[in-house]
C-alpha cells in the first residue's frame, strides 16, 4: 500500500511540476511579449517613411538593419555562412521582350494579343514541337524531349485556378531545364483566366533568383479556339518561336538569419526554421490624390514581429532543438528569399526538421489563429495546445481552392521535403474585411487590433517553444503531396 501511495505522490508531484512549468512558461510569455513593444516594432516597420519596403529599395535595407539589430540585442549569433547576419540573395529583374511571336500549326500568336513570355532569353527558332498533353513530371519521363521544343497544356489536370496553373507550370519548367529541353510552349485552357490582367502583370518586369544551369524560353498562348489546338500525345507539330529584346538587371537582396543553439546534446543538431518575409509592395501611383504608400502592416510586418518576438523569448528560454530564424526578402516578387535559402541553406537541409512560417493577408476572426497547413503534418495537436493556452482556437485553410499553402514561403521548404506549417492571425474566409486591407493603402498600424495580436504573438511563440522541445521529429501526414520528397531528403538518397 505504501508503495502505491508513494507512486501516486510522485506522479502528482510530477504533474504539478508540469502544470507549474506550463503556467510559468505562460507567465514568462505574458511578461516578455507586451503590447507596447509589439506596437513599437510594427510602427517602425510599417511607417510611411519605410515607403512600403519594396524589394531592392533603400527602405528594405533599413528594415533588414533593424531586424539584425534586434537579433544582436537579444544576443543571437549570426547563422554560419552569413555576413554579420546577412545572407546575400542574388536576384534578377527580368524585363519583358520588345517583341515575341509564335506559330503552332496554322495558328499565329503575337506578344500581348495572345502570347506572353514567362521565362527565358531571346530566341529565334523554327522546327517541330513535341506535344505532351499536360506533361506532368511523371508523364514527361516517358518522352524523348532532350533538345526539343515542348508543346503542352498549361498547368495540370487539377489546375482549377491561375495559382495552381502557375505552380504546376513552374515545376514542369524546372524539370524540363534539367532534362535539356530547348523550350516550353504552353496552351492556356483555363476558361476563366483573366487574360487582360495577365497581360498587365507580365508586361511588367518579373523577378527571379539567379540560378545555375540553362535558361529556357517559356511562353503562354491563348488560342481563340482551344479545340483547334488539340493534338495526340507525342504528335509532332510544326512551329516557330521568336523572342526579341529581353533584358536582365541584377538587384542585390538579403535574408537576415540568426541561430539559437539547442540545449539537448543530441537534439541541438536538428533545426526548427522560423521564417517571415519582411518586404512588401512599396509605393504605387495614387489615384485622385489618394495615399500612394502601401505600408504592409498585415503583410507582413505582423509576421516579421512574430519572428522578433520569437527571437526575444527563445534567447532567454532556449529549447532542446536549435532554432534558425530567417527574415526573408522578396516574397512579394515570387518567394525569392525562401527559394534562395532552400537552394543555399545555411545549415544542411536535411538537418531542418520543421519550417514554421508567419505570413498572412489579414484577419477576420479574433477567436482563432489560422494554420493553413492544418491536417497535413503531425504538429496539429501541439499548435492546438498552444492556442488553447491563450484562449484561442485553431482554424484551417478557409478556401483550399485559393491554394494559400503554395503562395507563401513555407512551400519552398515543403518542396524540399521539410514538414512545413504556416501560422497567421485568424482568417476564416476571404471577404470584404480582408480585401479592404490586402495589398491596399489602408493596411496601416492604426487599423490593427493590438490586443488580439498580442494574444496571437504569445500563441505563436508558445507553439514554437513546444515544437522545438519535442523529441519526436515532425512529419507529413501519410499521403501528403510532399511526403515522398520528405522521405528522399531524410533518407539521404
């Protein structure tokens, strides 16, 4: 009997210690994460004087220096391979061609009218194209495409909106470069695609990161009659492609990266990477005397401050796993900072066991935080526990058709196989409350609910702390799109 009493007493004491530790952790968070400090960070990053933090601007450099200074104040060490916390990012500003034409069978296409250039250099080519249908990466492996011009349907069979079209086409293009393809000509078959909006967007300079290896022309065609361009798979089609006047300019950029070393002798060799992009869209021409500065308080000063608050708290409360914090550049130009990081990781990629990104379009439900990736990784229970500690629930992706997961920096890590989650203030639906501020001049600090954001930041930091102290490695749920890439990354194959 006495033995059982002793065991119960010990168990009760341990439970009490765990409860006390959680309460103490929350008490520390309540003490360290305060509304005045949050407001100060946000007010600096989203000030008018920062002119919207556009990529390549002096103001974005000021923001980078501010983040570095905060890392220094907290005593964080620079990540290896950086120049005093800065990781140079080699960016290219690609100007549209002055002229572009194509011929496919008996149909002609002209720049802007029904042809747009997505990638590649100038070219003048005439010959046979090989038609591959949608040309998924798996399907392409059965074709002899090396040294050939490939004709395909844009996107994939599952592409029911433009975001999915461009995501699938990007993966296709990447594979074709590796396969030695001469060029990729895609036929847009999405009926609701707003061609005038695409023309407006792609008639402006498009940004990319500098990549080793070949650059191939990649064009998008809008046929007047889609049925007239239907071919049999592997059919050879006569055609031509001319692109003239392409110009590229190098624009330096930088990620800002620091490390908090883990406390566990073994687990400290594995890293949780915490990210947020610190750029926005800058200044745009105003109409009728309206404000011309897009301050970017929600997108993404909010995420940048989550990074800074995480740095502050974990510098005083280091977890078992090591943590690398990366403020990413040029998300608004096409996820460039995260693409660069995952191609040039500051610690080996297979030592990154989880990516946690903070980015968002705004919020319209202050009873929750939103995890766009909810249901896809083993982290859900822990994230829910962190939210509950501060009286919040957890919402998932409000509209999977919008493809939110693949529109922010966490997808760069996911594509490499790293389990990746995105945490943001409560987004329950895309509505007028979101559209009022998303990439609008009204997105200023004065419009934010700082009391709610303070709770969000405590939840975010607590979730990071809990996840960084878990011994079991995070994983993709069985059958997830990125599960195979994860197996490959961590198996070393």
